[in-house]
């Protein structure tokens, strides 16, 4: 044995690999924190040069279940919201979400076979029974499918041709229903009822017709379940299906119908809660079905591959006997967020949902995970009476303009999982001691890269060390945060994400600098909203707009408030402070004069009166700045909060905090916004509208501000107090912003100058009088 061979053996024995070139060296990570400071933040992490298994999560070679993917339900409500967005915004969101190359690669969606509780109406695909020899003669897709769901699915399939689609009915056609077993009278209700056994074969053919109708539209149905929530007869719409009824329907109707139609669509049984809705007689529902099927010979039996599950009752830990039946697959198909479980509070939901809906499920043999509505509006709709009016979507979109939206936990967890764990991956076992608060699930992808999903439920950041394929990586998981990582990449690649938006520049001599000035894009959740803004001084002159994208620059004038290549520059007659907004989704150009910006709210002594708030002076380059005293009287019903009001009126929408950011600022109506919460006290306040940010920084008392040697200035309501704090008389002057001297003299002790609300200059410094 030579010296080099001995060295290699020693390195393996102590768990160190000393040849960095032998393995790929990079991991791509996404990071999201519960405080939204990090929102799917993309980065590359280099592997340690000397890999060690010590104090690490160690991925093994033991492969478990094969992963199909992760995703969302594509309902009528989701599609109506998507299709209400500007076309470019639709494409950008869908590409970012579903593209395996340019986005997160979400690869699974769920749709309904007929109506669901987020459809436009209650319907089946054959509401009117045909003649005895052709009872499905009137079968047809509804406008919910043809005008909404199918167009969106086609667009997603263009972006991700590998997308898997699972479908489930909420109800059969009503003419197939009876109220109770043994009856023959039609139960003409959308809600509840049972499937009449005499229609088992016909209902199976109904499924086959649906699958073929979607195939004709270019959409393959990868899997189905016989009934959504078979133990919930009160859903809108619904059909109660006892375990033996489902087994008989699959044996006698569904599987043979698919088989005879030459379809290979998978069948997953059950499609309901982990706790079987606490119905003792239905406990172990899928196992009871499997047992009956195992003792029965029927066509299409090979299509019955497993069972699917919801989390509205119990957890995956409650079905250990089903998990242990390894001959059958498990798929998670529905969970929702809403008012009952802090749906929009990411700090409360992010790690909870990642653990319960992805990590725990994957660690218990699930082949995929799908959550409920992809997108609802801020009113949690559109929805129907009898459906869920308290549900949030994975995304909630602002329906006032359909341009801005808020990511909720369900969007984040499916994006994280899809980005790291590719379809066809295998879940792998792992060992190692992990810090308290950390959970994980590990995988190996089809290209032999490795993946890990990490959550941190603690209030402190955790450094998680992961050993995979002879390399170790260290990932920092923020408090109440999630990290997903794909490891084993051969080089640091281009950070994936949405295509960069255009560069918009205001040209001409009317800008504050007199030169071309780039407009700032309004960004929410990392997405540019096609709104570009200039805040600052406009001088007499004119301006035009240049739009640069993909290496091409187009120059526009302004005509009738619109970008126009033939239009002249926008004329500015007199000097003014203004906001100039360019909306590239509508080509509109809006100029809003800004005579003042003031603070109003429960944190301010004058309260919510828009006419008497604390005025913040403009200091230049799109920035308003001052030292202010917030001395209001908040209450339980009106906690300490403020907004910035423009021009002392609510008629110009106020400036608020962009939800999902730490200090983002935007006008209400251009984004999903909320009031700014801040304790009372003295602050240095900066509102930078050119960069869409604000800052409240604790400062010293206003009364201690010295404007000149020996002079302290204290603006109060209706006046300004000048106090001599030195030993000699002090000359002082109070001047308006227009340069008019209001008062001038010598301050020997204290002088009070009565003033109208506004901004005044005392010995060269600005002060706001309320």
C-alpha cells in the first residue's frame, strides 16, 4: 500500500473528504422568514472544502417513496382572479410559479370534476339525464371549465409541460342520487345524498367522458379520486359515500369504465381527513376498500394505486397503519388557510404549514402535496353561498386593480418544495442530531442532486449543517423561517426568478436635477407591479418617458394622459412638488401635485383628522424628513398607528406600509397596504418615496433641538416657542417656505410666535407647526 492510498483510507475513516474536485460544490437555496424580511430569497451556498459528518444531518442512500410533485388547486375562483390580471402580470406570475427553468417549477394541480365550493354556480357535467339507452347524452363541459379553468391550465402547461393534474367530483349529477341506501326516489339536491347503485356503471362512464373531454383540450388527467370528502354530506356541493359504497363503485363502475376507454388515469381512494371525521364506522376507510378489492377480480384494478388525504381533522400521525401499507401510494390533496387559523399571518403559519403539509407528509411516505385555492381576492372570493367565505388563497390579490397581491404560507411552502425537490425525486432517510426547533425532510433528485427542506420554529436563527454525497453545507434558517436547498450543483448558477422588468426613465429638463431620471418601480413580494414613479420637484419645462427592455429603448411623449410615440413632452408650467406615475399595464401617465405630506393617526395628538396632522417638510430628491413627536392616545380599539396623508385630504389616497415588507411604502390602491404601527414618542421620520421606503428612528425630545447658539425651538399646535437657553440674547427669525419673514427679533427669555399650520424656517432649520 503506497502513501497516497493510505491517506485516502484515513480520510474516509474519519469522515473527511480531502479532494474538493471529486464532488459538485454548490447548493441553491431559497429562504423565507416569518417576518417577511426574506421572501423566497435566492442564494448560492458553497460546500465546505473539508466535508464532515460531525454535528450534521447526514443523508443516506436509503430511498423511500418516489415524489410526484407539489402544487395548488386551480378553481374557477382562482382562474377568474388570474384572468382579471393584466396579461403581462398573468404571464409573469404563472411563469415564476410553474416554470422549471425560470421559476419554482410547481408541478401538480388539482381541479374539480364538475363544480366545487369555489365555482361560479352549482352544476354537474350532465345535469339533464338522457334516454335510457344513452343517459349521458347531455354530457358537456361547463363555462367554468371552458372559459376559465381550461385556458389557465393550457397556459400553465405551455410553461410546464410536465404538469400533473388530479381531478375529483364534489357531487354526481343529481339524477344519480338517492337520499339513503335502499331507496329509489331521486334525491334532487346538490348537498348530501348517496350514489344510486344502479348508476355505478353510468357514473364510471361519466368520469371517462370527462377525462377524454379534457384530453381533447390538450389536458391529460393524471389521477382522479372517486369523491371529494366522501364523509362530508354538508359541503357545497357534496355526496356521502360510505367506504363499502366507494369500493363497490370503483369495482363495478369506475375502474372498468376507465379500462374500457383505454385510459391509464390513476385512482386514489378516500380524499378526506386523517381522522375520518371521527366516524367510527369509517375508520381505516381506504384499507377497508383495499381489502375488499384484494378479494375481488375486476377490470382496471391496476389503476387503483392508493389513497389521498386532507388535514381538516387529525394529522398524518393518525394513519400509521395506512402509511405502513407500502404497496399503496399516499397523496396529500387539500388543506386551507383562513380566518380560523391566522391565514394571512405568516409568522404564525409559515413553519406550521411547512411542517404539517410538506415535511411531516413526505416523512410519512406521501408522494406529493397539494393545497387549496391558488388565488383568491382580498374578500376571499369570488365564492358562493354555502361555500367557504373565510378561506384565504395561497395568494390574495387586490381586486381593486388586480395588479398587486400578497403571498401567504401556502404559496411559499409549495414554491420552496418545488424549487428543491424535482418530480421523480426519491425521499431518502437521514440521520444526525438537529438543534431544538429544527425539522427537515431530505431527497435525491433524478439528476442525483440532493435536496433538503428545513424549518425553524424557534425565535433564534439556526445554522443547519447538512452532509450529502461527500459534501457538507451550512444553511442559516431564520427564526420562524424556511430554507429549501438543492445540493450537488457543479457551479454557481444564475439565480432563477422572474424576468427583470423594463427600465423607465423620465427625460427632459423638468426634473429636479434637470437631467434624465430613472423612475422607481413599485415592488411587492419581489414582483414589479408595472407601476413606475417619480416623487420630487418638477421645474418649468417638459418631460418625456423612455422605456428600455430587451436591449431596445422606445421614447414616448404624453398625449391625453397616455404614453404616445407621437405625443409632445408633458408641459410643466410652474415649479411644484409632485408624484409622476407611469403605469405600463395601461400606458397611463398621472401627475399628482403634492403640496404637503402629513402624519395622521391614533399615534398623533390630532388623531385621524386629515386637515390637522403633523406636516413633514420636503427636503429634496423625493424625500420628506423631520423630527416629530407622536403623542397621541391609542386605545385597544385604535392601537398606535399612523398613515401619511397627501395634501391634507383623503381624496388623494394615503401612503401606507406595503404588507410583506419591513419598511416599504406605497399609496393605497397601488398595492396591498396596511397602516404603519409605531409606538408613541419622539422620532426622526424619513419618507423616501423615490425608493418607496419609510423609517421611524427613535430620537431625542424636540424641545432640545438647538437651532442656533443658545436657542431651543419647540413647535406646538398653532405656534412655535423660541427659548433662550444660553447666557446672551439671541437673534432669531421665523420665515415661511415662500421666503416671507413672519417674525424677527431678539430672544432674551422665551418668545411665542402664533402661526397657521405649515412649515417654517427658524434660523436656517425647518419646523412643522400643527
